[in-house]
């Protein structure tokens, strides 16, 4: 994934992929494990996305806190940490999705749609009837989109989005999301 993030799909030759993975470049060893370069990329994407599935499991465990603000904060911190650990995936998706939409659109959907939808479901449950599902979806889109955008700006564009640290970002985010859950 690091190679795809650095040189793009087109620039990542089979020989370069073999070298980056510790195989003899140009010897064809990659084909013992994968049918094609596309299969290598998809395996890397699946591996990265699997880690984001853990976010859903973490959120289920958060219900034990009994404190909605603490649960929202833990969700934000975990999501930001995962996005930071997935910087290569973000760069690959941002640079390649337009050239390879059939290949990467499902990965983008998994990253965005399912993550946002699962957070909306959690928000709806956490609000205990004070908001409807449509409001929960809107809050999720705004909230998760803001966290995602800070990491896209950082990891894809190479710019710090604002002169604030993650503690300031998260505390402000928790306050905003908590207030949005009020009727």
C-alpha cells in the first residue's frame, strides 16, 4: 500500500511490488500469491478496511460507559487514530478512484458510507428517542465528515487544516455532536 500511495497504481510495476514486499524483483514470485496487480491492490485495501470494521465493534463496547459524551469522545479518538494509521489507504483512494472507479468505488463506499451509517445508528440509539433517524444520519454525516476531512487534508494534501491539536479538535467535536443530539 505504501508503494501504491507513493507512485500510484500505474507507477507500481510488478517488479516494484515484488521488491517492496521482499520478493526478488522481476522473478514473478508475486504471481504465486496473486493473479494480478489489481488483486494485490484489492487485498491491501481489504486489509486496511478490515481495521475500520473494528470501529463498529468498539462502539458497541462503548455502551458500557454510561456516559454519552465519553462514548462520543472515544469514537472520535479511535476514528482519528484509524485514519492516521490508514494514511496510505487515503492517498491511494484519493489518487486512484477516478482512474479505477470499478476497482475502488466499493472501498470508498466502505470507508465512507458504512462508517457514517453505523455511527448514525449508534447516535440514534444513544439519543434515546430525542432525534429521528434522518437527524441521526445528518449529524453523522457532518460529524464524521469533519473528522475525515481533517485527515484527508493532512494525509492527502500534506497541509495541517488548522493550528489546533487533536485534543482541541476532539473536545470541540464532542461538544458539537453532544449538542446536536439534544431535541
